[in-house]
């Protein structure tokens, strides 16, 4: 469930996954079809290899596709996210049924220059807000690592807020997750 090619062609996350698979001795199968290409809206991808469907994506999406409530998987996902790790869930689709089979947790540390840039922005009177497609717990952990303080809110919550509610919330939020509509004008 990966388009990258070793040694370094493609998305860095995908390359890392291929390097890990190679280290573990996993055989790479050619992609026969891609019924669901990855997009920021779907947050997962599905590919067909040797007649079998494989899925990879945001854990909450894979859990939902596999029928909901997977307490063990969700517990491990939360533990990884709280450590600031980026987490992907893997699944297979058999007979139309999606079965979650595991998690992959990766460290994607902030660049070393981020903390200094944040300090310079703060001294210049600039308030920084992080907007990411990652899990909210991961975003909060990363925000802590780089010295950001404040509330965090999921993009779904922002989308439901009125302009007035958003204007009030934006004063305390430092981290937001998921694609959200911050481009609308916010009354001050």
C-alpha cells in the first residue's frame, strides 16, 4: 500500500515504511489496482496486491471502516500519539469486510530550527498556531515539544463553530487538527 521506491523516490513517510519493511524481510508485491488513492479528505488508501485488498491510513478512519470500537488498537494509538508519534493503521479487506491488523508508529521530529523560529516570532509579537492533519493528541505532544502553549481543538469542532465562537476560540488555541476552514473571515 505504497507508491515510493527505494532508495529515495517518493514521500519520506512512504520511504521510511519501505525501509522498515525491507529491514523486516517483507516481500513487496506489485500494485494491481488502487480503488482508493490517498487524499487528505479520505485519510486512507487502498491497494490491491495478488488479488487482496490492503488499506493504510489514519487509525480513526481504519477503525470506522472496520466496524468501529477496537479498544486495544485505540489504546495503543492513544499511547503512541501522546508520545508525539505519527501513527498509521493497517487493514485488509476480505469479502467486503475490513479487518484492522495493526499499527505503525513513526517519529517525525520537528526540525531543530523550529524552537528558535518560534521564540523569534514570539519576541516579534507573532502568535503561532499549528494546523495539522495529524491526530489531535499527536499535535498537542508536538506542540509541547516545540514550546507552544494553549488549547487544542479538532478541525471538526472548528467547522461547527459560528464566526463569533471561532473568534473567541482562536484567542486560546495553539493546535488544530484536520482540514478546517480557517480561511473564512473572523470578526475581531
